[in-house]
């Protein structure tokens, strides 16, 4: 619903990970060699939800992962470690279906 009008669009819950207020890294990909303008952190890896699925989703059930519980996916400076995992941080989402 935007401006009192209903639109049939997908919802992007990844928006809350942009910027300084997120609980972990401010993106899923870090790149510092841009020639014209460098934002450093980017959100290339995203989740889009159709409106019918929103009732099965809760914000805490979406994470940008920085570890597998054993090894860190990050370098000491907090950027993704391609040697340990990938140059992109993985995204985990859980949807809670009733009765499943």
C-alpha cells in the first residue's frame, strides 16, 4: 500500500540491511576499486517476496550470514573473505508455514 493505493508488487526485506543501522555488514558484497564512485558495500544478493508470502515471513528470519558456526566468512577487517567462502556473503531466509 503506497499513498492509500494498493499495488501488486514484490516486497524486498533486504532494504533493512542497507546502511549503518544493520546488525551485521551493511551489504553482501564489498568492492573498493570503483573508478568513478565507490560505495564500498553493495547488496547484489537479495530476497524478493510476493505479497501472498508476507504472512509467513518475519524480519528476524532473514539474515546475511557471516559464519557457518565454525568458520568466519569475513576477513579481520570485516569484509568478505573469498579464501574462506566467497566474495559474496550468503543470505538465509526462513518462511514459517503453519502445520509444517
